[in-house]
């Protein structure tokens, strides 16, 4: 017989079931959904969402003006998605993941994609715009004054700061007295009511423009001379600071032959669609061209051009040696110092640690310049202290030894700090157990301490290798790639791939961003492969010592 323990008026319950009266009614939210938002949290949410909407509106206008409808659609979709996500109380995990994902896309994925797309073009100095823009630039740059051409009263003005704002020519037509404003985009007439003109046609005041006095204009005389204002019949150029002339273009584009003709020399420059340039029959190329896709030409140039491929692969070998030597040397030195200070028999360890991390606290660029002077052959500290006469940066191997020594001094404090932290995380019971078993200190270090250190520090060593592989400052601020062989002044004995790329792509011939992007992808691929292999080996090591 079962006895009910519930008295009159009580409600019996069965394990696993809720009382009937405790069931939530439809439309009623649980307590965790009813948690109110604090005024401070609400204010922060409103400010951030308002800032996001403001940035979206600000970014929409240039996209509309440029006709970038795909970008505009992405902007609208992203803004709407953020508003939906953060105005509601659902999708809590996404509220934390979305900001990081957006920053990852903006600062990692997009730059890599843009670099990759640039590597398949000839983008660089002289090849930045379209073909039409190149034609205008060629014609305006070849403007010459001809006898009987019209001269205008000229006033120099700017739309911004007098010292650095964009320059504008305010010119007065001698026949009509009309005033026009001209810049690199062309001439546009001004409303006579908004302009004050003095005797002789000089403009003293114009709404929206800052008129420069003689002293301010003189400081920017080179910019004034270089400014060319395109017009229907040629272009306007300055003749001093008070006069401008209507010139005629010596080089003109002929649509019938798709070429540029030089009326002075009679030379013809047909358009080469593959190069994005106007090239004469003898190979002479006009400096101004246009941006085109070149396919794999930038990559094949690295591998097939004898002037580049030989030094490139030689530099690659030294680049690996520099990265491995710098990373390995700093790790070994930092680890041994950390082991010495980790010993319980050491006294005054805090003082030693402060002194040892001083190189890490100093600005690296300043230290690199100081080390460069210390290695000076004539008055350098190293030669003077040790009584040497070594030309450190004059010989191939002495220069390489010098830059690795500098990196050792700059990098060991970091490895010392991380090794100290890793050593403190290793239980002393493990090393004490090896001592009880009769192992020597070296055997204990090799069997226990070093493997556990490598498990903890392998990701940092991989990151340090990647950093040293592209350590531009270490080379450029000490040796600038020197010494250089007599037959190749573009590739030095201490050049890394990054400094060699910089010299090739941004040397005396102007910037070649497409070529630089192609070599950057080579470097990216090399570092990515090394990092992937290293991380795989690290995971296997972690499984062994887990």
C-alpha cells in the first residue's frame, strides 16, 4: 500500500516533472532574458552603433562617386548585419566573434589579397592610372610656348594651407577680363561676384581660395613650375609668379594609329597593350604609361632574368642563414642566462635581470645606428678598444658576422624573458626525480628541461624566425646591404630578400609596386611553408610530452 506524504492543499510532485503551477506561461521570458541593461552599457552601445553608422555613411559617398556598387552593397550589408546583431539580445557568441573576424578581414585578409592582385599588374610609377589619363599626362607634360600664344595675368592660390595646400592658378583673360581657376583637372570659370581683381588683372581675393603673397609663392616655386593645367588647345603653364601662357603640346595622341606623335622630332610611339606604354620602334618608351594586367610576368622575371635570379637565390640562402643564426643564437644565449639565474644558489637575481633586459628596453633603431658607428673602421669603439684595424663592413663575412652579432645583442633579452617564464612553469619535482635516479645535470637538462622548454617556446621561436626573415631595419640601418660587388651595385652581401626587393622595386628607376608585390608573395610563401612544417613538428612534440 502506497502512502501519500502530501497533506491537504499540497501538490504532489514526481521526480523529473515540474509542478503544474510552475510552468511558464506563453509570452513570459525567463529571468536571464529579463536582465536589464545598465545605463552605462546602453550609452556605450548607442555610441558605438552610432559611430558605426556614421562611418558607414561617410564611406558610402566615395563608393557612390566611384561607382563601386559591389563595395557599397558589402558596406550596407555589413552595417545592417551589425545593427541587427547588437540591437537584439540573441546570438551572444556572435557578438564577441564578429568584431575580431571583421578586424582579421580588414587588417590581414584584404591586404594579402590586394598584394596578390597587385603582383599580376605593372602598377608603379608611370603606370598608376588609365590609358586616357596617361595620354593627358603625356600631352600636358610636353607643352611648349609658341610665338604669339596668349598670356594671362597669373595669381597663385591654394585651397588649403599656404605652405602645403594644393596649388591653384587664378588666371585673368586679357581680352575679356574673365577669371578662371585651374589645377591638374583643368580650367573652370569663376563667378565675377566672388572675385576681386586689381589693376593689371591680378586677383586679390577669391571666395574659397587663399591667395598667396610673393614670399609664400616663392617658397613653392618648383611646385608652381611643375603645375600644368590642361586646356582644350594644349595647357597652361606659369612663366614666373605673375604670368601664365597658353602652350601647345609637342606630343599629341593620334587615335587613327593608336600612337603618340612628336611634332618636333617626328618620332612615333605606338601603344603596347601588353606593357601599358607607348614604345617607339627602337624600344624607346615614354615614361608615362597606364596600368594593365601582366599575368605571371613579374614572377617569371624573378626566376628567368639572369640579372635578378642569380642574386635572388644567393640572397635567399643568406636570408635563411641570417634568420636561423639570429633566432638560434638569441635563444641559446637567452636560455643559458635564464638557466643560470634560475638556480637556487644564485643571489641578486633581480638586479641581474634588470641589467640583462636593458637592450630590450632601448629603441632598436637607435641601437642599430649606434652599433653601426661602433663598427666603423677608423673611429669605431670596437676597433679602438681591441686595437684592431678590421674593415667590418668592407668584407663579405665580417659584415655578416657583424649584423648577426648586433642581432644577438638586441634579441637575447626577449628570449631570456620567455625562457625564464617557461622555466618557472616546469615543476622542480621532475628535475629532482632525475637527480635521485642518478642523472647528471646535463642529462637532466637534455632529457627533461630542454624538451619541456621547446614545447612551450616553439611557437615563439617560429614567430621570431618569421620576424628575422623579414628584418628590414637590422640590415638597412647598419650596412644598407653592403658590401656590394663591383659588377652588381643592387645586391649586397648582407642584403635580405626584403632589402633586395626594396632596392629593386624602389630604386633609381622609380617604384614598381607590382614587381615588389610578386617578390613579397615569394617571401610570404617561404615563411608560411616553414611555419606550417614547424607547427606540425611542434604538435607532434606536444603529443609526446603531454
